[in-house]
C-alpha cells in the first residue's frame, strides 16, 4: 500500500497509508484525538477531521481557542440554526450564513419577519438538533449536478450562487440528517460538538446587500464550547447595550440624528460639541508640535479633480451624485487628499523642503446606503483627522515610523493601550505597477519591523492606490475598532504630476503618505462614548464639576464658588433649582459629571467645598484650589505638557 509522510505540528513524522483520515492519522501519531479537537490544518489548509490525506502532510489540530477554530465552530452552528428554521418553517429558503466575530447569522427568504415566538421555537429546535448529535458529512457535485440538486429542493438562491461559480470545478455541500447546505467547509464532525447555543435577534437584510433585491430575514446567534462562556458573552452583550452610544448620546444630550435633517447627518449638541472641541484642540496642538502644517479645503470641487485622482473610476459607488453649476459638474468631496495635492502643487518644491506634512480636520461626504447607517459609527457626513505627507524615497521609512509612534501615543492619551496592526496588500482592483506596489509594501513592512511592532498580513485588503497599515484598538469591553491607517501612494503623485527638484538639479516624483490617527471624529467619539460608558475622564467631560447649593440661602456662596472655578479654567455647572439635595446629586450622577460640590452652612462659613465623585465616593471638605488640583491631576501627561514629540 502506498504511504505518505505525516507529522503532527512538525514533530514525530511517520509513514502512514495514503488516504488515511486526518483523525486516524492523529490517533496514530498522538494515541488519541483530544475531545476539544474538531478540525485540522493540513499543510496550512483547513480540512474536516474525517478528510482523507492524499499527500505528505503536516497536521495542526484546530480547537475553539484559535481564530480558525472559532470560525468552523460558529459556521457549523449556523448550519444547525438553518436546519432548525427549515424544520420549523419548511417554506423558508436558504441564502447565506457566515460566521462573524463572536457569532454567526443566516439570511432566509420568508414571507414575513420572524417573531419573538418564532425565535423561541427555532432555538428550541436547534438545541434538539444538537442533542441528536447528527453526523456531518461532505459531498461533492459537478456544477451542473449541484444546480439540479438545489433546484429540486426549492432553493433558488443557492442555485443563483452556484451559477456564478467557475465551470469545471467541483461544488461541495454538507449534510446533517436530512439537511443539506452548499458550503466549502470544513465543519464539526457532528452537531453534538456544539455545547452552548443561543439565538440572539432578527433583522432585515437585502439579498447580496443590494436594496434593489428582495428583503430577507436575518437571524443572529452565537455558540460556545461551554455554558459558562456563553453566559459571560451574554452578560457582555447586555453591557454593550447599556453602553450603546446612540442611547448614551440621547441620555446625555450629546448629539442627535433627525429625519428632517437627513439620515447619517449628525447634529452636535452643546455638550457633545464641547467634547469634540477638546479632542480637536488636542489634535491640532499635537500636529503643530510635530511640524505638521494645518490647511483647510472646500467641501466641493470640480468633478474633473476626482477623475484625475481616480476616485470616479474606483470609488464612484461611495460618492454622492455630481451637481451641475454654470455648465460644470461639481462633486461633494468624499476625501481630502486631492486638495492637499493641489496645495503641494501650488509651488515649486525643492528636496530641502521635504518632508511636507499637511494636516486637516476635513469634513467629507460619502454615500452610504440607509441600511448600513449606524449612529456615529456609519454616517454620510463626517470629519476625518486627515494628513498627507510628501517625502523623498530616502525619508519614507522614517516618516512611517514617526506616524506609527504618533498613532500609539495619541490613542494612548485617550486610554487605549492595546493595539493590533495589519499590513494590507494589493487588491484585485488597483492602479500602479507591481514594482510600485512591491516597493511600497516593503517600506511599510520594514517600518513595522524596525519599530518592533507585531502585525498580521491582510492579503488583498489594500486601497486601490497603494498598500496600507491599519491599526485596531481594544476598548473596555474587549472589542476591536479600526481607527488609524497609514497608506503609501505612488499613484496620485504620478497622476497629478507632482515633482520636486533634487540635489542633482533634476525633477523627481515625491512619495505620498495618506494618514489618519483617530479615523473620523464622529466614529472615534462613538467609540470613546462606549469605551467610557459616557463617564468621560474629567479632562474630556463637558461639565467637570457641578455646584449644588443645599437650599436657596446657599445660592450666593454657590455662585461665588462657580465663579472661582471658572476663573481657574474649569468647566462648571450650577444647579439653582429649588429641589432636594438628594435629587440634585442623583441627577448629577446620572449625567456622569465627575465631581459634585455640595455647599451648605458649614461650607459657606468656612469658605470650603464638600466634594463628591460620580461613583458616590465622598472626598470630604477642602479648599476650592484643592479641587482644581484634583481635576488637573486627572489630565494625561501629554495633555499637561501639550505635546508628543517624535522628531
């Protein structure tokens, strides 16, 4: 019998029969398959535990604790949910059902939305399917066979998907009991491997994400290898609901989105605008300290500018329709970069002038479909903390490293200390030569390595004009958010004919770096709001301290205290209502004001203040200046010093 060489994690190589299953191979090499192992990587490719090994293989067992394991576990769970729906509602048609971060969803074509009672019924049936411990097996069809098979089962959406597959390649499906679904796999060996399952909620979704297509019914769920892990996740979801920036924004009177104004367009209320101003002022101070030059640009420009930049060819679906003005077409700007390019072009540049760093808090407008708009996180008008750097090739690595340091320090000031970095490479739809892409990608990779940053490669996720580094932060609830980006662009300098005069007296083309630290102000504000649960640190709070007189006779001293605090630069509120002090304190705590000052007879007589924190802790009586010191001590060092220098 023909044999192949098989190893487990690169160790203990053995000659085993060709065609042996991955499970049997692990048993031969390890003595047994641990119960928590449910799939395998063979030579870096994920396969079923029962898949046959036909070539020499290095095996890596997969469990729930790996990203690949989680995806397999959750994708198998979505098949269980789909089977439950088909058993409960046989007329429902299958579409797609991927694993997502922390769970999964499946879209169904059904004649009506699913009700809460339906969800209870579906979840109960899914738990029953798990209890049946149905074996899961893979089968393959030709494209033609697969089309006929799913036609016979009344699944037109699956047929449409298969019709888009390449000719001549096998089409795989997975079976559990009577349920069969189109899928590339791999999957759990049996439904009983899922130990904790929960159906979460339902929503509407258009087929293929296009509002011109039929509306589908989307069911969300999650699964874990233990009931304890599931409960911890459900508790976290409840906390996420409590911290929802849309709810907090309304409760704390920070911002609103109103139908009369239009979806995806933010109205900043005074308190929200105060926080935004603090963020933006800090941003400006840091950029000026690090030798950026601040610029401003218009909100519209001739359409030809966007044709030159390539946005009309590569980004048109995200742009609003052009407007006609005096026989010329104008475009609301989706990005700031062409304007910064035109500023650069306004003068002859020397090699001695470089690098040039332009920064702008520039508002842009992008057409987002109404179905994807989400509070501050996904909007149609937003302000980018944008910057564009123009440098010589010999300056590129140093500039990228400075930007990466700027990113981590700036985000650290706002309380984010855990970062994940991703190097995104050339997508299918791209401009520029392969050599240019290779050169730009190498520059980013070198900067990451020289800076000592760990990173993952994200193949094909670069922007159309160049590779990029994306930086994700982790919030207080353990969620990842992508805010910062660094993108190298050899393309636009060429398209716009940008040059500088080198030390050889000849003209050369500069390299352009697109860069954002916070992303958009709106989205970053939403992330901050949820990260702090609305309880902003005192340096960011719109009202840092509120003065609460116990009765009407204490109002005069309360006003004196307010005046003194304002003189010291504090943001102060004053509650002169004729209400009980307990109510005033509760409302101040609900408004998440960091400090409360209660003034009565003793405080007025001693010219002191009784200080209370929003968490209910009493700090005792103190002079006003001691409270001012407390507020100032809350400021991060970089805010106190006024700069983060990376020269």
